């Protein structure tokens, strides 16, 4: 591979040896640069073992702002409320359309019937 991240590993492998580099990874040899931003305490770039989980990357960045439970709870509450509001809006729209159609047919005496 000829990418910058891979080429940056070459000097460390040459000076410390291949066994050192192989010991750094889990599934594969080496480390990886992980970029994290958003609702974490210390956004940035972190070098962790290959195969690191998202939880480990977030932990390296100081954890979630406001706590993980709060973020999940707020997300689920907002998703639930959005669904309720959307369904309520659809129900009101259907009722209105039925009422409008029923009212229109009752008062319209100039209906045209098209034979099938």
C-alpha cells in the first residue's frame, strides 16, 4: 500500500523491529489513526491498535459529553416524539380529506358519471 499512514509506520518498524509492530495490533499487525469529533470531551486524532472498538476510541477521547446514557435517552425520546407527531399529522390529514370529500359529494349536484 502506498498511503501516508502506512508509509509513516516504516521508520518505527525499521528501528523497533517487525515483532514490536505485530504486537501492537489485535486482528492485524500495527496501529491506526482514528479521528473523532462531535459530542466527546476531547475531539482529535488518536493512534490505537488495529481492531479497536468505537467504545475504546470514545474512551481515548475522554468519553461522551453529558454521558452516554443521556445522549441515548435524548435520541430515543426525540425519535419517539417525532414518530408520534408524524403519525398524528397523518391521522389529521386523512380525517380532513375524508371529511372534505364527504362534504363535497353531499352538496355537489352536478356530478358527472363516466361509464366503465
